[in-house]
């Protein structure tokens, strides 16, 4: 008998099976378009998971909210709705989104429609190209335009979003292709980006002091001290770094945020893909509840040691592939790595 082989991790393997299309436990995933509400609802066995929303009130399309398999909401409700005990800072952090803080010098990240928004960029939903429903997964093809303050289109975003469900696991694959239009596009190094999730209060790290953060223009935002009862979020990177302090601004192929929401153990994860142009990504994760993968912000994350200024020439394309996991229950580092390897098998 050969004892040199690693032991089989049965719970992790079971979770992998749940994500494979056609698995016995796979659930029906259906996307229902509601044009009058400017959204498409994602239903799993008839129960809501999330919605792709392109509301006029927002300055980019969002996924709102995210729910676990038990229906627990794990993203912050503000500014769409007010929930007692939630933070009300950073109104541009709306559930799940993708944008960036410096496109040819224009800020797309901080735009929430308030003062100064006339100098910021906006991402307009243009079209739903395809919807495919099925067992275990459904997909949505959409197109968006990145619009500068002068009304010109600087980028086109063509995206396939795949929603997967089976058992306690929910997954969202975002395959994003950005195409530069008539002008060169420079992603100036900024910490403000790019695939972001603003999480429920319970998934924040406990904090005993008020904090002040600045946006790309140097404008301060105060984040107040709140009651920490039931707040126990913990970040963990693929490199083994734990907490915001040890993982912010560092590179990793994946990051998780674990905690307990309404008596339910929850793990959120973002996976980066080896085929992405700037793999592995930097992480802009904050203890107050911002969880973001940012491939572009090298200068700020390395304190000037590395300057990237990622550039697309006119007509040039770049494709980024990410997976978001919403898991009901705990995950070890090894189980997360197994789920990551499944991501690589699913998305080539």
C-alpha cells in the first residue's frame, strides 16, 4: 500500500461535484427579464439568488443583492435600501459591480450621482444579447458602454455572466471583454477598482476606532465606529495571508471572506484566472466591508515600487475572467483551492 499519496478530502470533493453541470444535486437556474424594472432576476429552483440591475439610479450595472442557498443576504443593502446597523459610507459601493477609478484620468469608481459626478465616468447598459437557462447553470450575455464626462465612448464591455447552483454552493462567473474605442485607453494606477463586493455588516472585520479613507481625488470619507456584536469577518488569501492588514495590496490568485450572517456560516470568495492579462491580481479588501480584486493598481499597492499604467490601443481587447463563490457553510483553505481548480476546469 502506498502511503505517500495525500488523503482524499471528501467534503471538498462533494462540493466540486455540486458545481459540475449535470451533477445529481444541480438545481434549475432561470433568468427572468423584467424590462419595466430594468433588471433580470436570477432564480434557483424558483427562489431569488440575485438580479442583474441596470437602474437609472446607478452609474453602472450591478448584481443586487447576493443570497446564500438559504436565502440569507450577504451584501450590503445601502444605498438601495436602509437596514438598521449597516454602514452608510461610500454610496458608490453597491452590492457587486465592475469599474475602475482612473480611465484616461477619469474616475468611474466613485460615481454615485452626487456632487462632482459631472466630472466622472458612467457605465451604461446597452443590450441583453442572450439568455440561456438550464439545470445547474444559466448564462446572460450583455453589452455596456463606458462613457466619459464629455459623452464620448471610451470602452465597450461585452460580458458573459454564468450563474451556477447546486446544494449549498452558488457561483457567478464573469467573463469580461473590454475593447478600446477610437482613443488609447490608459488604466492609470489606482487602488479604486475593479471587481467589487460590498458585504453585509456581519462580514466586516470588527473595528474599535473611526476610520478615514480617501478616494482617487483625495476626498476624505469617514467610517464611524459601530457596534461590533455579531461582526466577525476574516479575510484569507491563497498565499495564507489573514486579515485586511496582511492581505491588502498583495497579489493572490484567490481571496475568501468568512463569517456568520444570521446564524449561518458563510464564505464569499473571488477567484482570479491565470489567463487574465495581469494575473495574479492585487487585492483592495477593507475591513469595513469592501472586498475587491484590482489587477491595475500596482503603483498604489507597491508604494511606487512598480508602475503599471495598463494600456489598450484603439481597437485592442482584453478579457478578464473571475468567479465569485457564495458558500453556505465553512470552507478550509484546501477546500477553497479545490473549488478554484474546478473554476480552471470550467473556464478555459
